[in-house]
């Protein structure tokens, strides 16, 4: 058995690394943006809020999407990608990712607005 080095602290007693909620929220927002193929020109970037308890993060992502599109498919892709990226980058489990679609941007409305002159 190896001799214990005097003055060295055991791994379990060294402390812990804590990642701030806002950092996890930024990771989640960036991951949501990565998951979407494209965003409408006038859309705000995705925004995330996070609730962290121990090593688990519950995430709520708010975003804007084009319409018509596969809204369910896009929300599913965002959920999967956000959970994967938070796990990979922060080492936290993500049992819940809630996606909230704040606004839909219609291509018809955009085309009609571009055709108007004052």
C-alpha cells in the first residue's frame, strides 16, 4: 500500500465546482439556436431560464419560429439538443426541457408588409 502524502487533501474533501444558473441558461439558449435550422429575420434569439437543484437542471426555452413549419418537430429537436449540450458541457442531468413558442412569424405577413409603401 502506498504511503499517504502529508499535507495532501483527500479528493472527497477538496470541495465542489458550482456552475451558476445563468451559465447553464446561456448554454441552453445557444443550444436552442444551434438546433433550429433557421430563424425568421425579425425573430428575437432564443432565451432560456434554468432551475438547478444539485446535479439536475430544469430548463425553459422561449423562442420564435417561422410559420408554416413543423412546430412540433422543431420543438422536439430543441429539447433533445438542449439536454445533450447541457449534459456534455456542464455535466448536469436535464430531466425536463420546456419549449415555449413566444411568436410565429408568417411568411405571408412578411411578404405583404414588404409590398406596402407609405
